[in-house]
């Protein structure tokens, strides 16, 4: 063989054999069913129609499995029907509509456009997702370029620091070079790449990476100083990703509405603030104390002077800037107050909000691309119109960035106004000349006081945890939410419920395939206590979204509450087939199996749920302990319950069950300790006092036991168990029993 051919042959061997090996491994993994698609949407046959549905595994490209989020449920015809105007909405949880996507900005936008331009089916596809940022939004947008979109709307920026590849993320490497990010994502398009990434994550699990999803609480130890060099890299990456997204839209011939990202400026204090160092601490604290004293006396000008002295010692204190903003607002120095609030947000060392520089990038790129059919929305200015000061606050936001229903309506209205610039002439000719007001939109979306109540309950729970608990004026915000809940409760009367139910039925006649409406109706019915009717609505959700595990999970919960355990088990098993990696499905299934006395199977589900959750869920420990106790394995049940209360020291249910199991093991002194903790946490819990009384009586402490039984009767005069034990204990005393 000539030398040139020998070298060619050797080169083919060196390159070809590894390539053949890699291709063979890839094929074997695919045949074995390993891995998942990496696109956000999947083309799938649903009830005989080709549909685009959300890919529940999409988040695995950006998050460790235990932390991976799923996209918002999507189910639209793959081939856009004639007469449909399709809009893609890109962004994060704020764009998605958290905590209730059913009342998100996309839903209001859809309603506004349908009402103003009758005859056209406006379809807003919400391609937004919790916890992602521009590194994920860019590939989503590139993918959606092939799905016949007529308009793109981009509302992103809140997660640039904390999201995947951000400066203080907990999801993996922090601000790696963009080529490395792109290569990492490209690698995972293959099954072999997915296996390599999963293996690497399991071998190199950072201490900073939480074992399970815990919301913003995951970031409390990840503060980012205002002058940290990583911030600059975040701004650069965001600018690049947004530029490439707009280029993708231009190549696809799709106009874009590009919005800055608003946040709660005046009613959301910084989550964390840089600290004053060294010898200046005492002087700084004295200045802040003086400022607080003056502000409490309504001497706001003097308070500002004192805060400015504090700033001379620490000019990057986000908390001090926020307090100055409040003082300026009290003096009606609106512009100065707004600037102080912006500085407070920008200096926040837990940057969960889009800051000034990120919004400047958005505004600049909108201006530079205006000739390419890019329209700009100033969301901060728009939402400020709903505030008396012109500064966005609780009028539009639940907490820091997530819009309430009024905020979503106002932002949707701004998007709709810009969208009219992009509509074809044929659609514009149908213009009725005015936008639907918020009350009409709320009716169309099925928003009732019962649904609002459920949302505020969730927000209250969210804001009762770190990092919200560390904010200035946290107690005031909690009180305001509780007051709103109480106000709603007063309006939730039978006549209002009858009207709300009729409204749901009317709207569902117009939009029978709207899974959000069925879900909202189910939530209303659940709050009304009509579990059977709520389950009927959730069955419709499952029918419309047969590939979404969440609907089956919620239906399973409803059925379990009705003690329809066999049907609940079947439903939850359907959810498990769709998402085998979700701990909440396994936890619910375990409870149902335990209720059906299938204890071994229940324990298997609880243990698998603990593995998926990272073993740090107190409720899972309690459920498994209860199952172990039913197997008469008291020692293991007690160990699990002690672990539960160690994880959650205020877990009253765990103290109660631990006391019961210790008492069953004749360890009455130890049981007494647990019941004492229980009534400390729930002083008005009659059964807890009865159990404590029993534990005391079994130790012959009859007088103390009688005190607990008497207290139980004061709480619940109908408590027959307390009366019986009082009679029993007094009988024992009469027979000569003493303490």
C-alpha cells in the first residue's frame, strides 16, 4: 500500500473506530429507553390529533434531577389552524404567571385580544418556566421559530443571577464561559451525553446544591456582593443571549414585543444587604438608630440626613437606601424616592429581581432593533400608573416579582397595545375599538374570591419562610396579606358562591376545552367543600392534558380525600407512569396504599419518595413511621419520628404520633414530654391534652392528669373521652391511688 494510503487508512481507524463505538453506545441507550428529549415541546398524537405538548423532562438540561422544574402545561395543535393568531410568550416564572399560571399575563392577553378582535382565535403559548433564565429562553425561542408563531413576547431578566449558569446559582457551575455553556447543552442532546452529565452530577454533587427544591430559601447562603466581578459576566451573557434571540426572531420573520421587567420597588425591601466592616460598625449603627428614631417621629428630613451619614460609612447598604426611599416617599419626593428604591434593588446581595443594568440592556436592544419590527414596553412605568406614587408596589405584585391578577391585567394590556402594531389588516378590520376591562377578563378566566383566597394562602405560606422573613417590614406585609384573606372570607357567602358557580358554567360553555378553566372551577369547588364536583372537573383536566402528571396527582388527592382509595390508587399510578421521579406522587400513592392496608407497598413508596426528596422531608418521615407502627415495628417508628421533629421542631403532628407510639411501648414519661411539646404548639387542641392526661395518669400523677382533662373539656365540652378519664382517675383516687 502506498504511504499516502497507509496514512489515510490509519486516520480512518483512529477516527472511525471511536466514532463507531460512540454511535453504537448512543443507539444502545436509545433502544434501552434511556434518556429523554431535550426540546421544550414535543409533537404527539392526542385523541387522534397531532399536538404540541410540553416536555416534562426539559428542565433536566439545566438543573440537577432533584431540582428540575417542568414547563407550563401546553397543548396546542401542531399545525396552526386557519384563522388562528399564535403568540409565543417567553420568560420565567413571572411571565408564566406564578403562583397561578391560569391567571398569568398570557391568559389576560389572550382574553383581551379575543374580545377586541372577534372572529380571530388568539392563541398564547406560554413557553415560560420557573427558575430558568436567558440561557434556557434562547434555545426555547430558537425551537419555537418552527412552530408558526405570528408574534413573540419576551419578558425575562429576574433569574439572570440565580438561574442556571448565573453568578450565585445553586444549580451548577457559576458563570462559565458561553462556549462551555453551549457545548454542555449540545452534549445533552445525545443519550450518551445525558448519561455522562447525570453520572458527573452524581459524583460531584456540590455542598451548595440543595437536595430538593425549596424555592428562594435555597439561595440564602449565596449572597453576591454589589461589586463582585461575576455580575459583569452576567450582564455580558444576558446581552448576548437577548441579541441572539432577536436575531432568531428576525430570521423567522416574527415580530417581537420586548419588555423591560418590573418588580415591587416600594413595598419589597432588599433580601440581603452588604455589611459595614471594621471600626465603622458602631458609628454606622448609631446613625441608623438615629434615623429610625426620627422616622418613627415623622421627622423624615432628619431621618434622611442620618441615613446619609450611614451611607458615608457604607454607600452600598441596600437596606439604608430602601429606608431613604420610604422617607422620600413620605415627603412626596417621588423621583428621589424612586431612585432610592432602585438603588436598594440594585445593591441587594440576593439579586432575585431584574436590576437597572439588565433593563438598560433590554431597552437598548429594543431601540437598536426597532427597524426589525421590535416594539418596546416599559413595564415599570406601566405598572407604576396603578400606584398613587407612580412607583410599582403591592398594587401590582404579590411579593418581589410575581404579579397579582391586577398587575397581570395591566401588563397584558400594555402587550396587547403593542401587539396591535403587528396584526394583519384583515384582523384589524374587526377591531371593536376598546379593550375589555379587568372585571370582564376575570370572569372569562374564572377568577372568584375563592380562587383569590387560595392564591393568598399560598403567598402567605411562601412569605413565611426565608429569605422573606429577613426583610425589613416583613411583619407588616404578613399582616396585610392576612387582612386581605379575612376580607375575602367575609365576601365568600352562599349567594356569591351561587353566582360564581353559574359564571363558571357559562364560560365553560364558550370554552369547553380550556383546561385552565376546568382547573379553576375545581379549585373553587374544593374551597366550597364539594369534593365530588371538584373531582369531575379534574377528570376533565386529565382528559384534556393526558400527558401532564399534575392533573392526575391532584385528582388522586381529591379521590383520596373522599376515601375512594381504589380509584385514587389507579389515578396516582397514572401520574407515576408519566413522572416516576416526583416525590409528591409517590408520597400520595403511599398514603393511599396505607389506607388500603397495603403497608409493605406503602413503605416502598415512602422510601422511594425520601430518596427522590433527599430524605429531608418531615412529613414523609411521619408517614413512614405511621406505616411502621402499623407493622408493630415501634422502635423504627420512634426513630423516624425523632428524625422528623429534629428536622422540623414545630411539627405538632410528629410530636403527637411520637407520644402515642412511646405510650404504646409503655414509655409514659417520654410520651409525656412529646405531648407537652404538642400542647405548647397547639394549646387549644383538646385531644392533645387528653393524651397528656393519660400519660400523666399512667405515671400515677392523677392531679396533674385531671388538670389536663379539665382543660380539654373547657376547649371541647363535648369531649366524651375526657369525661370518661376524669371519672376513671377519680375512681382510682378514691380507691387509694396517690401521686
